[in-house]
């Protein structure tokens, strides 16, 4: 790989790595580490495969053609509207998740570091206003803030992994209470950790549609890095806190599956304030950068959908549409971090699994314009599409408490 390809690979990895990984140990505590690793690997393979399917679709169109235009060409106006609405709802769901998660984390930070007790709704409002201000100023302001914070967080993560190893408890990881029945609730949240498909058209434009094998390698490697990071993160978190007891993941689950509560419980078993500070810093920065990037995408999508310009008045109106609905949701439902991530999986599944499968099937009925073809057939497409439908069904059942949930 050349420097450009390495940069593109890291961009794909950066798209997946974010605040969503904070929910992984919360939702996988009942599964156990071995089942968790197997499920992560399976979903990584599935999402990478659908990414390569989408790559073939995009390579049949001119560089710069977005998913909306492809959907319109293949499925007409209904397809265009499904993609548009799914994207907006995905970004709104992620926004709700990140504001709720930030309220929990920063409430804990204020208490631990400054001995200040603030209500969750106050923190949610302050956090949203800060993010909104940066996005309102300009995309360049978002880029600068994200570059500095994301780079810092990579350094913090590696320091954290090295320093936490002596404090891990092997018997926390090995338990006869592991149960695959909790996979039904975990799958939708895990799916959101591997979503990069919205970046496929941009990567085709950046690398060039004449380099399909390079693009294939970028998407495979770009997804493999987060998979390794997630496994290390899961081992670090699940090895730091027992499954059951007065201070455990069970206690966290019974108190809203809050990231802040999880960090409080870990303080009891990790008798090293530096590690607790590192976990808190990593979580806080991850939540900030994730919402910063997601809200920028939502802001631009709303501006495009409602034909808003770049003047102060139009940007202010777009900001209200972008930030008020998820903020209101969080104020009404403060423990919505994990549920909102699960809801986001429904719309991500439409964009990243069902659309690529249906688009490729429709496209292969026409004359192909390129030599690159992902290895697939009707049976493989059917299986992948079935997995996508199963993810949506699982999440609907989870929202209605119809599947086993660890508590």
C-alpha cells in the first residue's frame, strides 16, 4: 500500500472507531468473552462483505455518485426516499445515543475530578450547545477539533491497554454463566460498530475507480483494525469487572446500562486512579468526537434535504433541526445510550446490508461496465439479506423486551 492507501485505510477505521465501542462491554457482559469475540468476528466479516458488494455497485457509476443517486437510478423515487430517510434517522438515533452517553460520562467526570454534582439534563444541554457551536462555526472548526482530539485518544487508548493488563482478573473472563441467548440483543449494537458503508462512494472518488483491488484491500484492512481494537477493549473491560454481584455488570445493567455507572463500578476493583482517569478520559473524548462527526453529517444532510443555504439565518435554522430533537429525546429518556444505538442499527442495516444486496442483484441484471466482481451468487445474497432482516427483527423484539436481555 502507498501513503494514500494507508491514509484511506485509517479513514475507514476512524469511521468505525468511536463512542459506539463504549457500549460493547455493556451489551456483551452476558455473552462472555469467547462468544463476544466470535460474534464480533462474524459481524465484521458480514459487514466487510456487504461493503465489497457496495464497492462493486459504486464502481459501475461515475466517480462521486452518491448512494442517493444510485438508489434513484436503480429503484426510482421510492429508493431515493428510503435511502434519504434511513440516513437521517440513523444520524438522529446516533445523536440521541451520544448525548445520553455523554450525560452519564460527564456527570461522573464532574463529580470525580471537580467534586461538582450536576444534573444529567444540565450536562446534556451544555454538551449539545458546545457541539452545536463548533459545527455552526464551520466544517474547518470541526476538522481541527476532531483531528486533535482523535489523535490524543489513540495515544490514551494504547497507554490504557498497557497499564490495565496487571489489573485484569482472569476469572472474570472465564465464567460458566456465558450464554449465547444474549446475542439477539447484542447483534444490533455490534452492527453499528462496523458501519463504514456511507464512505464507500467517497473512497472510490478518492482512490479512483480504476483501482478496485486497492479499494478492496482498504475496506478489508480498514475494518480489521477496529475488530482488533474491539477485542482488546472487550478483554480489558470484561476482565476489570465481575459479571454478577453488588458491584458488577449486573449492577450496571440494573441501573440503566450507563457508561458512567460502569466506570464507577470499575473503580472498586482497579485500585489505580491513573487507570480510572485514562478510562474516563478515553470515554469522554470518544463521546465528544463521535457526536461532533455524526452531528456534522446530520447538519449537512438536513441542509441538503431542506435546501438551506450557508448564511447565518439558514445555518441557525438547520442547527435547530439538527440538535433540538435528539436533545429533547435525551431529556425525556436519559438512559437511552444503548437503546438508541440499537435503534440506529435498523437504519444502518437498511443502508449497509439490504441496499447493497438489492442494488447488486438489480445491477447484475443489467450490462456490467467493469471487470471487478465480488465473489457472490444468488444464494449468498439471499443469506446476507436474511441476516439483515434478522438484525431488524432482533432490534424490534429487543425494544419490546421480547428477547433475553442481561440484567
